[in-house]
């Protein structure tokens, strides 16, 4: 007898994605090792840059990076820095990222590109979709599942935003993996049966340090630390600021507000930074409008500039070692991850701190994506000899009396992790209890990051203190919080209404799924109407403003009447769906207001001339 | 007691760290959600719950003080309920001395006090080990009371040691 092997259904491929601040990559598991999937242009890196073109299409990656100079107002980069954040906590980022922030950015940033507005998860979703398409083209099969990496130090909102981005791109995110942990997987460090490893990861916008214990294929993270606002971007911005000042004194012209020139200069300082990783000196060169700026930059000067940034990474390293309960002597190996670790000064600092020669055999730009592919193969059951045990980077707490935080899950707890708290009512007949959950290490709520407010509803009216509602806080393997509640006496599940402090609701994510956005985009006529209305808005606003000026009252009665008539006619067609009619009426209004505009112009010129005489 | 059951252990106050770690790894291999991502949703949920329990259990049981507090609370003795009263009167003099040294930023005196308290901590740990063994041999509520007292004393001293170390560290850095 023999068994007939009908063969298992072919396992669907799960890709690993590194959604980076500067570059993003997609990788898959090969027969023996993970490999990076390049884009159609052959580049393994897809720059994390998106341009929203006037016709509704998007440029992603290298073409978008080129468009930074030609379409600076329609292009956005380093969007990872905005993930899971609100307007109040991106003051730092605003200085670095020249994007226009739209209304309603309190809990989710609204990025204005041209006439349209996008949230960071949608921009990230557009990048993810490109990676998905690259993978599908390369592998010749549909890709719907992915492992996506996040900085280990990302909080709940930042993780949720990343997961939302996946969904928006049409990907089922099987797991969010911490970047340093993924890097450890890629290095195959489990080949040394036992040991303590430090992973130092300085990317474009984030810094992570993780300390792991390896034993028999288990990668147990002992502690993690970092800074989600520290990376190569900061070096670029520093160099850019210095160069702008230098140009201002040399040319007598401040280019800060000139987006095109700034982007050209940004490119020049990045090139210089890269060059200084291998050369002792280089030139920062800007050629702009027939003028040429060139300044020599030596590695010594560069080192002096970036030293504060390097030093900022060392404190989290020491803290992580203390949290892990290990001393420098016990660290067996150090792994360097992230493009910024190419800076020689930084390598020296890391080597000095850990007293170990760091690993950098794998390309620091690619190692995280390769590790994500390894984790993808673990999740799809192809590899069973390895297992990641990761931790939550931040303590979880709830608000108590007087704005204090009561900690319920400590940072560096292995996830999944849970905690149970019992709540009751304060007044008779109270039917709901509000719970405020925060993340962070400080003692006051105001110093921690608000995560969400949970409303326990439908409590049966009873005397104060009688209901006993058991609330379970569970951090899942992605580092994302889940909450459930039960009335202790009845054992009944209690309904919990969640109001996340930052981020999108489920329905909002649903509405942002790119396919549905695209279908709307396909409706060309509708888009033309929308765009024409924006133009009409601009024109009408300008006319309304002109009507407030003295010049308006200087114009003859019949002319004012014809302007008002043209304005009314535009308003009538404005809400219709014929974009050509709106255009005709805009042009008519333009025509009717021409003498008025000239009068305003003349009086402005006269005032200016008068001003010079005095 | 769930935490002990989760790791397949009898409820004992004295545990072997190596054995505990091995049990933790073995059960993680078996139950971690990574092992269930191609399984039906219900199985994934079970894996998540099981792993959370295993992790909570290991985190609590690997630390002798947290372990003892867990056993106390499972036996209806909240460690914190007694904390205020159990602050040891015989330590008063040394505590005052340390506080003064901390206030005056007298590094040498802080270091001396730190040494004193560190050896006291070792002493309490030794005492606890004996109490653990006693309870393990014949568990009874009466044998938990002294564990609670020793635990509160330990916590008090551990806090002093932590503060003194922190002061010395910041002094060294500045």
C-alpha cells in the first residue's frame, strides 16, 4: 500500500516589509535565505516619498523623490514621523517637514498636497501598495499578507496607525515586528546557541536599542529603549540649517522659504553626509538660478556637528542594559542596523560603549526587511525552529485621583501581557465608568501619552461601590492594547466603548482603503468638478476681499452691479455638476472684475511709491 | 494558583531559576501566537490567552518578592495592607542617617549607608529563603505571616538602596 500525496495546498506567500522613514523595502523567504525584492527600476530601496499629482495619480519612490524639487507642495517624505501623532505633538516635525497641515489635525494629521488632503496612514498605505505591487510582479502571484516592521519604541497609536496603513493598502498584517528584533533574526545569530546580543538601530527618523537573550532558537528580548524622534533626518536638518545660514551670508539671500532651493540643498547635504562615511573631506554644492555655492566639509567638522546626536543615543543604551539586568561585559555581540550607522563616529561610539566590535556584514538598509521575511516564514509555518519573544516598550497605566498614573503593565514585559483591574461606581445609580489609559514612565497623566478613553456602559443601577467591574487589559503580540470588561457578580460581558486619543476609527480606515479611494478617482468628471470648485472658491474669496477695499466704492454703479451679477451666476452653477459651466462663470467673473483689480493694483503701487518718498 | 499551573508547577515559594526559564521557553514554543497564525480565529484567541497567562506567570514567579506577594494575595493576605505598620523601628536610626546624608549630598556617607543597607538586604533575603523553605515544607496561613513581615521589610530596604544608588549615580555623572 502506498499513501497518495495530494500535496498540501500551496502556502500563500507572506512578505516582510520594512516601512522606513527614508526608504521602504519588501522581502520574501527563498529556499534557504530571505531576499530583497527590487522595484521595476532595479532599485532594492523604494524611497518613502509620495507625490499627489493634479490628475489624481500618485508618484511613489524614486520618481516622487525627483518630484520633491519640481512639485515640493505636492510631495511628502518622512511621513513615518507623523504616524500616530496629533497636531499638538509634531511641533518638532513641523520645523523639518515643509508640508501644509489641514484642518482637523488634532488627533490625526491632515497633510495637504495640492488640493487634496491625506492622513499619514493613507500616505504609508500608498507606499505599501507599491511594495505589494513590486512583490506581485516579481513573484508572479498575488500578495495579500505581510509582516510589517515598526520601531521597537513605537507606542500603541503609532503601531495602530501602521496596521491601518496595511489595511488601507489591501494587506492583511499578520504581525508587527520590532525592527531591532527583525534584524537579529536576519543575522541568524541563533547559530551561536546562547548569548546576549545588543541591537543598535539608527534609521532615518527613529532610534531603537534592544537587548536580547538567544537560547536554542528563542530570541527573547530582555529590554528595549529608544527615541522615536531621532535619526539620520536630524543630521540632514542640522547640515541643511548650517548650509542655509552660510548661503545667506554669502549670497545675502535667505533661501529658507524657497522650497525648491531647500530641496536641492537638502539633496546636496545628504550626498555630502554619505561621502563623509568613506572620505575625509567633500564639498556641499548647490547650483541654483545661475548661482553656485560650494563649501568644503571635512569629517572633523561633520563629527563635531553630529556628536550631540550620537550622544543622545547612548543614554537609552545604558538604560536598556540596566533594565535587562546585564552589564557591558556580558554583551556577546552587537549588531548595527539602519543607514545612519554608516557614520564612522557613531560606530566608534557604539564599539566603545559595548566594548565589542559591532556586526555590520549585512547591508544596514536591508537587514530589517530580510528579518521581516524570516518572521513571515515563521508565521506561515515554514520555520519552526525559531521563536521571537518581544516586549512592550512603554508602561501601561490608568488615570487615578489627582491626575496620577497607576501602572498596570510595566515596560519591558514580554508580550502578550495582561493585567486585570476592578472598577466600581462612585454615586448611586451610576451606569457608566470612564477609564483613561496612558502609556509612559512618568507619574503624572499629563506627562504620559494618552492612549484611549474607555467607557464602560450599561452598568445596572446600584448603590455606589456595589458593582464590581473587572476590566482586562491585554497587550497582544503586535504590542497593541485590547480591553474587555465583565461584571463580576453576574459574569456578564460589559460593553466597552473605545475613544482612541490619536488615530483613526475603524470606519474611517474602511473609508480610506485605497481601492475605494481609487474608484472615486476613476470618476474623472467628478474630480474635475471638485477641482473647478476649488478654483471657484479661490476666485470668489478674492472678489469678496476686493469688495472690502476703498477701490470698490470708487468704481461706477453699473460696474459694481455687473460684478455682483457675475458672482451670483457663479454661485448658481457652483453646486451643479458641470465643470465647464463653472469655468465659464469663473472667466466671466474675472472679466467683470478686471477694472476693479486694476484700480486696486494702482492704488497699491501708489502707496508703495509714496512710502519710498517719505 | 493559576500562575503555577500555567508553568506546570506545584505552588512553592522556593523555585529554581533555571528550571523556571526552561518551562517558560518550552511553553512559549508550544503556545506562542506565532505558532497559530495559520489556524482558525478561535485557536488564535486561545493561543493569545494562554501565552499572556504564561508570560504573566513567568514575569511574576521569576522574581522571589513578586512571587511571594502573589502567594500571599492568593491566600487572602494583601502585602500592602500591612506595609505601613511593618516598617522596622530598629532601622530608624540608620534611615535618619541616610536621609541626612542624601539631603546634604554627602557622597561618602551615602556610600557608607548604602553598604549597610545592602548587607541588610542580603540578610532579609537569607531570612526569606528560610521562611520560603518552611512554608514549602508545610504550607499554612501561620507560616505566611512572617513571610509578609519579612517581605515588607525587604521592600522598605530595597527602596532605600535604590534611592541611595540613584543619588550616587547622578552625583557621578555630574
